């Protein structure tokens, strides 16, 4: 598939696509001195909309607890 030419994409379209589909970043960084590893960092980050994350089963417990807190606050105000 060849590109059909230069197309302009707005920031809102990029953010909408990112939140709809999601993005996972997986990085491993190792700092070595003279061939000896000193520091190792492993990073896994997921960025997506809440509906997308719940669809894949990510953060379900957190979502339930946050929504539960919101419901308790609403009940206490009445």
C-alpha cells in the first residue's frame, strides 16, 4: 500500500486514535561501565482510554473501586 500523498492529521485525531486503540511501550535500559552492568531499568507503560483498557481486562479492580467511591460520595450527599 503506497501513501496517497501528504495528509495533515490534527492533534485531536492522533489523541482520539491513541485512546481508542491504545499504545504499549516496552523498554529495557542497562547502564554499563567497562563492561560491568551497573543499573538496569525495565519499563512497561500502557496508554489507552478507560473503555479500551477495560475491554482488554486492564485495571478492572481500580475502575470498580473508583466508581464505588463515587457512588458512596453521592449517597452520603443525599
